[in-house]
C-alpha cells in the first residue's frame, strides 16, 4: 500500500464531487483513474490544501517512479505537461507546508512586545489603549490574519503530528514545535476574546477544537474558557463579576489584561449598537471613557472597578435596564426614538405610531414607500426637516420597523 499526495496543479473540469481521500482497491487506468484523481485534487474550501490517495493496488508502482516518469504505469497515455506536479512526496510536502505556516505566524507576531504574554498580544492585536474604538477597528485586519495563519499552522502541524520523526524532526525540535503551536493557539484565543471577535469567527473553524485536543493538548482535556457560544458581555450580564472566571487562566491572573479585555468588548458592543440608538450609546461611550480613565489613574480599587464595568456592560447590553424609560416605551424602537428626540415621551410615541401606520412590505428599498414613512415622521415632528431626516435614518436601521 502506498500513500500518495495530490496537489492543486491539475484541471478540475470533471463534475464528480470533490473528496479529500481516495482509496484505490480495484484496477483503474486512463480516463477513469485520471477523473478519480481529479476529485481529490479539487479544492473546495480553506480547510483543504491537498488530497490523499491510498493505493492498495500499487497502480503507481512506486512514488519515485511516478514522479520521475509521468507517462508510465497508472498515467500511461497522458502527456508529461498534463500531469506535471501531480504526485509529490507526502512527508516532504507536509514538512514544507508546516515550516511555511510556522514562519508566517512568527513573522506576524514578531513585533509583539517581549515577553509576548497575554497583555502584549492584546495590546498589539486589539488596542494599545483599551477601549479605543479607532485602534480596535484599525487592527481588525491584523487580527483576522492572526486567526487565519495560526489556524493554518495548527492544521499543518496536525497533518504531520504523528510522523514528525519520520519527517526529519529531532526530539528537541518536536518539543519546540509543539510548544510554539500551543503558544500561538492560546494567544489566538485570548485575542479573539479580548477583541470581541470570539463568536463572529467560531463558525469558520468547526474542526479546530478537535485538532487542538487531538494533537496539541497531550494531557486530560482542560476547558480553556467557558464561553462556548456566549459572548463575554452576555456572560457578564448573566454572572456579573464572576464572568472573569470564565476567561483563560493566563488572562485571569493579570488584572490589567482582565480590564483591557472587558473594556475592548464593551467598546465593541457600543460601536456595533450605536447606529440603532446614537444618543444612548454616545452616553455609554462617555461613561466607558470616564471609567477607563479612573482605572488608569488608579483612582479605583480593582473590585470596585469590576463592579462598575459590569454595571456598565449590563446597561450597554440592555438599554431597557440602563435607560430608566417610561413604561409606555416598551420596545427597542420606541426607546431609541425617545432618546434621540430629547427624551420626550409623547413625541416618541407619536412618531412611532406614524411610522407603524405608514409601513409597507419592503419599504426600505422602495423610494415611494420610504417617502410615505418620511411624510409620517415629518407630520409628527411638525415639519422639522432636519430632524425628520435624522429620525428616518434611525428608523431604517432599526429592525423593529
């Protein structure tokens, strides 16, 4: 039996579904074999870099022979240029890929300040000044590169993890490699949590946890954090200051890292929600700025800081709790109108009634339907054109309408 590798250099014109592994247990040749090979050769996502062929029938005779003479044996009848690059040494290719992804990650993290601990990674990939929305936004592409390249490094390591010695790594080199994979995976997780990206990116890597548990975590499985499908902010709302215990241990033991992680998450929530209720989240932003300033000036004890940041997170997550609204303002839309119309209850209710009475299906994408809603708002606002346009945009951004 021979295990061969198929790289992405061949045509992909066949209609048969793609596959990652091809097990050959019957005689095949010519067009039938070539079409089967193309199935594992076809890339269908970021997780697949190449396909494997397990040849029980020795159709390829020997790896060396197949590479050196493309027109003999299994591929007889095809021109050399048609099959050039089809077969490569699996271990050699896997090691090349592992070293390539390793160097990419190292280069990306090279500027992280020594000792490259949790706080250093958070400041480099999130924000030097915790809670700074501009810095969080500016570093977004840098974080995405970190997530992508560390994921590639982990996959490349997993592909070779059981055969590192055969691939030419010494025992010392294997230990160093494993430590690097572990280090960068933890840094990646911490940056995702500290930036608020955790939930957004989880859907793209459903198999990553399995790879980490199988090839990196040698001992009994330990839960790195208790977030699962829950954001840090939601966990704070549910547990209060106890949510800190759900953070990775490397962040928990550093009060500065805890503070910066929470502040970045609260800031991200404020930025994300601000278009729905600009006035309310402007106030939340000012409160966060004041709290961050107090912490940096050491004007608050750590426990008091935690209490206040938890309270702020709850208010930002749920304006109904933090805004002290009249009972009549019982929806997100009505509360947003109230906050952005000078906190005038009667006026907010009048605009809300006018909007609801003028809504038609698909109104946001139809000029005439939008005009009808605008006229209803304008009537409720006694013809105030500037305020009408501002409130119309607010209504457009609110899914309630």
